[in-house]
C-alpha cells in the first residue's frame, strides 16, 4: 500500500516543518509493516511538500498512524495537509532491484 500526503507549508515555516517531518518519518520507520518513506518538496512550488511511504497493507498503515509515537509527531503537521485521498493500492511496480512486479489485485 502506498500512502501519499501532500502538505501546503508557508515558506517561512519550511525549516521547522522539515525537522518535524523527518521525525515523523523516523517514527513511521519503527512501525510494523513499514517498507520505506520519503519527504519531498515540489520543484515548481516550494510551498508544496509530500510525504510518501509504502506499507505491507492498509492495516499496517492505519495501525502505524494510530501509534502514539507517530501521532505525537504527525499531529502538528496535519494543519498543513491537503484534504484529498492518500492511500493507494500498488498494482504495478518497476524498479532496478526486483524488476517489474504485478499485484494479484490487477487481475480482479
């Protein structure tokens, strides 16, 4: 499962936001079902940020964001969140390690 959270951050708050977001990623990394996470900022809009992460499934993601250590770091960032869907099922993956991977739900 791929989790995508876009955040609109005022330019003057960028450094404090980045520090907090890095702590969120560290907290997420300690949760079961975690695969990886990234923090990025839009090239053409320095006020638009994204946190992406991959999980073993939707249940792992939901349990992770419910964990106290994660909520403690994540909650203050939610004021910046763009209100839109953020959980996505991975149907196809292409990378340099595993090659192309198709998920079973593609066939449903």
